[in-house]
């Protein structure tokens, strides 16, 4: 098989590039799946201070919403300890 296909090519995944403020996730779709990149600027209130809230938009299922809430709880707990 190696003679037929040639040398194996390794591609870097999107997760190999660490960018502050960008999270990588996976989604299951009817055609298999997809890699999702989610970014958000630092949240601020009307005075420009850190707001710390979470705003979920789009057509997220209950599992995705719950996962986002869990991630926020983990980050808050980690940053305060």
C-alpha cells in the first residue's frame, strides 16, 4: 500500500496553533463532523470593565449550551484559585 500511495503526509491540525481567545471544538453533523473555531474578545460592561458574562448565540443544542456553562465555571474556578 505504501508503494502505491507514497510517503505518508502529516498535516498540522488547527489545534496545533495556539491563539489566545480562540477555542477549538468538534461537532457531529449528518455528513460526519467538523472542526469549530470559536473566538470572543474579552467581555466588558458599558464602562469598559471586565464583565465576565457568557452570551450564547446561534442554534446551539442543549449539550453545547451545557458544555459552554461548564467551561465557564471551570475557567472561573481555575482563575480564582
